[in-house]
């Protein structure tokens, strides 16, 4: 692949990857590569408020631009919101970006890239909803059967970045660690995350509940249940675990996972954080394909049943056999293997937080 030529190094760079949590985590290696190539550039990231906590005060970012998609989506029926959206787009133009990298690849993100008036706008050649029309450079990124991170790295290569190793740097500090330390048991703990944004991705909550006592007896770990406020109802069905659902922000969630001796999580954004942190991990998969959306470089942490209808990528299912039939025994067996493989070097496995 012939890299894109720049008449001069970009001074102001915008990354567009608004959501979701897992997708933002997957894009972090691109931020690292851009910062390595152009260390003096001013780098901004456009993101939704729900995911902004992953990026605020990030050591490799100069600016986090919040884009409230839900609010601006009301612009067609509210003159005030429409005016706010126009002001937002004017503010993007006023920043005078030299380079925009659209990793979302949808009409809305492509249109925002165009509205920056940046001379170089880069995105995937197979962007959906016609977003590719808004780019000055379209990068062939392979098929959707590849992992998202591989596709993002291909775009970084087209910008002249060296591929190198995949590194995840998180915006987290000692204050976040101290806040978590005050919430969790003093000894080692396992984090259970029963939530997921699709109901069909959720391993039955009673199976998570059934893990608490075996995890204590087999591994000597107390269980902590984590997730957003929307997971609180599930947490109430897991007796014996410390309920931290809705009590941590995203930075504190990263700190919580960083210290975990074991993480059991559905296919979800927090699961991808745990995978990026190198934690011993077990993640049940059902309707989705772990090759495409699984923990990057961590397929050994996936447990799934080989049944004909999986993966189906369906958000609705009348039987959910792929997860309903998955018992706790293979989960515990994989947990033991993961802890032997990654638990002994837990401190070394943690991801660096500052500049590389």
C-alpha cells in the first residue's frame, strides 16, 4: 500500500469515532500510531458524551470534542437544536483541521468529516450509507470478516504509520485507582459483568450468580459485579457479589478492571477494556462472531457452543440456545486456564498509561 503523501506534516488532526465503548477501545491503537508519527500535532477526537470518559485527560489527546447525537438528532423538529448543530459544525471548521480520520464509516461521520473542510479526509472505501463520497482518500480495509482493529490499522498504514505492536493507552490515574480501592474488597477479586447492549448477547444472569461461590472456593476470589446503571437490575440477581453497577465512571471502571484477578463478561464494551488490559478473561459468545468482534488477540478467552444457528447476529431470538445451553463448568475451566496463563504476571500485563 502506497502511503498518502502530505505536502507538510499535519498540524491539526481529528479522529472521528463517536461510539460505542468497545469501538472506541478498538480505535485507541490508531491514536497511539498517529501520535508516534506526528508527536507535535494537535490531536482531537470526536466522541459521544456516553463514551467521552474513556478519552478525557488522555495523555495522547489534546482535545475531546463531544457530539451529542441524540440531542442533535432532534434538530429537524427544533429550531433551537438545529441552530446548535450549525454552531457545532462551524466550530469544527474554525479548528482548521489538516487531516480527518473517519473510523466510523457512516453517513453522519462522513458528513462531519466533509464539514470540517479539511484538505485530507480519510476513511474506509467500503464505508456504509454513502459515507465514502465525503472522503478525499478511500482506503480498502478488507472484508467485514476481519477484526475491526485490523481494519483501523490498515487506515493508519495508509497514513504512513508503522504497523508495529498494538498498544492501548487509557486515560486513568491514581485518583481513579484510589476511588476504586475504597469500593472493593481488600483482597483479590473477580469482576462479573452480566450486561450487554443486546439481550441476545447476555449469558443468563443465573449462571453469573452460580459462579460466585465456585470462584470463591476454587480461586479464593470475591466477586464484584460491574457495569452501568442499566445493569443494576441484573446485579440484584447475583447474591454474594459486591454490587458496583452504576457506581463507577468509565475511568474508574478501567481502574477496577486493571486490578481484577479474573473477569467474566459478555460481549460488551467493558469486556474489550478488560481484554486490552491483558486481564485473565472469560467471555461467553453466542449470536456474534468472535473473529469479527471478539477480544482482539484473545480468542483463547472466548467460550461458545458450536451450534448451527450461531453466529446469527440477531438482536431477537425465541430460544437463545447458544447461551442458554452454556453451563458454568466450561466457564470455570477456562477461567482456571486464563489465570494460569496471565495471572502470574498480572502487574507486567497492565497497559502503560502515559506516553510511550
